[in-house]
């Protein structure tokens, strides 16, 4: 059985994208009475940053559970070496 690289990669990538999105949002954006607004070069992707932060709330725990379950299945599928 192969190591579940794809499941672990999706989890790590979603964490990395959330860290980058959070940094951009905290640096260039604000949420106030006018809604979610960004300044500067990030102003064009304000909707994408907001959508990712909403999606990450669901995607990160889900991808974590899938990755852990795949690792458990991978670990159980490996033959156990008995001591001689």
C-alpha cells in the first residue's frame, strides 16, 4: 500500500493557503460598516480572500480527518514484522 501523499498534501496546502490569505487580509483588508474591503494591489482579490476564509472553516477540518483516516488505513495495511 502506498503512503497517502495526496490527502496529506491537500491538508498542508490548505493550511498554507489559509496562512497566506490571513496575512494578506490582516495587512491590506478590513471588515467594517461598509463590508469587507481591501486596499492596494489586494483590492482586486478581496472576494477571493473572503471566500477562501469561509471555505477554509470547512475544508481544513475535513481534509485533516481524511488525511488521518488514510494514514491509519495505510498503517494498518502494512505487514507487521514479528521478532525472530
